[in-house]
C-alpha cells in the first residue's frame, strides 16, 4: 500500500475516525471519479538608489522597517517588458510588493511624468519611473461570513482545509476574504487592528512556513484578544500556506494552545506531508535535501537554495525528504511526496527547483506552462502533443497540496493526525497524466 494515501495507521483512539475507501481509491485507481473528490479526515495516534524625501542619510535597507516616504526616480535599464510593481519592488530593497501596489493605487507613481494607477502596467527600457512609498495604513481584520472547510474543531484548536487561492491573513492589498477573516466570524471574535510595522503580504507569495519565533511568541492572546503587533492581524495562526497551496492548517483558539503549538513547530515535531506534481522526475527517486534557503537577491518574492556566497541573502537551515510515488506521462512528470523537517518560506518550491524538477504551474520557481509542456512532449509521441497542451493550459498555480497534518493536542496530549484529498484542479491534472501512462515506483 502507498503509505501516504492508504495511511496505514496504529490502533485508533476513541476520537479516531476511519479513513474511507474513497480517499484511498482517489490515488490507487487509475481513473478516479472527480465527483468523489470530497476530503476525508482521520485522527489517530501516530540594487538601485532610493532616498527619503527629506534627503536624510540612507539607512541599511536590510534593517529598514518603515518605508513611508521612500522615493525612487530612475529610468528602466532592463531589456524586455516588466510589470511596474515588480520593477519597483526589485529596485527598493526590502519593500513588500503589496506596499508598492498600494502606493501605485494611491497615485504616488508616475511613468514618463504621467500618473499610473495600475500595478500591472508594463514598463520598458528607457521609461522614467518616479515613485513615493505610501504611509503604512492601519489594517483591520473584520470578521466575514466565509465558508470554511473545517476538518476538526474543539474548544482549543481548529483544523481547516484551506482552498487554493485563499490568502491566510490580511495584509496590505489583501484586507478581506482571508482565512483569518473567516475564522474571526466563525468564532465570533472582536476585530483586531495592526499598524506597528511592515507586514509581509501573501501577494508577495511568501508564506509557506511557520511564523518566525519572534512574531509567534510576542502575541498576548486571550480568547483571541490581541495587542497591536504582527500576530494581532493573524489571530491564532501558527503556520501558513502560500496563497496557491491548498490543504491543512491548524489554528489555535486560546493563548495556551497557541504557545504549545508554536513550540511544536519550533521543535519540528509537527508532521507535515505534502504531495506535488513536478516538471520531470527527480533522481534518485527518493532522498533528503539539506540545503539552506535564503531570499533571492535578484527577486525578493522568491527564495533560493544557498549554494554560494553571493546568490542569496541571509539563509536558514532547511531540510526536506522526498519520494516519487508515481512516474507519469512517460516520465515527463511525477507525483512526489514531501515530508518537511523544517518549515521555511517556500521550502518545497525552492528545494524542488534546486533538484531541477520545479513544481508544475510554479511560475515563480521556473515551473511554467512552457517548461511543463516541453518536458511532457519530450517524453511522449507527437500524436498526443495537442492533448498535453490542453492539459497544461489548466495550470494556474503550483501543484502543491498539504495532504497530512499531525500534532500533539495542546491540552489533552493526544496525538492528532488529519488528512484531506487534493482539490479538483489538482486531481483533474493528475487523472489526465495518469490516463497517458503511469508507473508506480517500487517501494511506494
């Protein structure tokens, strides 16, 4: 049996649930029925110039915490086309892309002396760009009646199956429609606010990790009452998933649970299993990647494996174990299981790129539709190239899903483990690739 999908388990506790056959058959059957894609649960033991308006001496951008009033006036030297917000965020080191987008929307950016209010505006070589970063506005997380896929809930914790494209917490550019907004409404909690310092936004796509120790431990949570600090806008959030990643998250509902779960993440005792579709097949078929990860110095919204002294900024230890479950479409793609030993920002995505098999649909890390299609076509006859093209055209996010989450209950001490199926978009692509060809890897 395939451990990650059959979830062979030890004796069940009184709170345990049985993993139904529909979950197992999704991955074992070659042509699973999409209408059966309803998740199941199981719980058991187991470098440019930017200046201040007042022309004050520039501070080290790596230490800057307030970008209000920072001004940029520069001509585009790069060849080709680039989004205005991306170009500015690359030029002002450390500023979030969402903050730049807010500045554009407020009319604080001009191109060739004309105000531009669209962040997606394309700039070209020779364009003159002038920008002033806007004041950081207070954020408020209002409760919203958003349908949540709640896998488990008691008085201390909440386990949620986050849908793809949902942002976890409010941030500049994403003030509503987030998981936190839904949790506040679901739990009938007061509206917290935040304005003390710069907050990374999921618009920057920097969120597939546990919260930093400093931010997760500084919270003073009392029945979800929060001080004005970073955690205040993320009530109960102990770890995060990228906007484009689907799957399981645990949320703390009280101060003790928050502290206890945060400690488990710090000690790396949380069990996290992900599944992905990769461009190509990793070699060897299983292994451990122990490569530090830091921010890419050429693109601040991307992390990179630290393989040299000049490739990235300050890096942190990161370790992932991977295993090929199936070789798909003649070897043009693989279904890969990942188990995290650490939880760094974009860890799986950066390690997959390092291995040379970026996730399908991951434009930030090289897994573009063009790359996915070229690798699939290379391994398959020309008679099905059109079919492959139609399949790849459905990609609109990295094919990554948080399949299994296990932790020790912060109050009862019970070992909890939950699993849920990937959403329909992932399953449809997986089914299409399986219908071309599939080969189960020995030992899976």
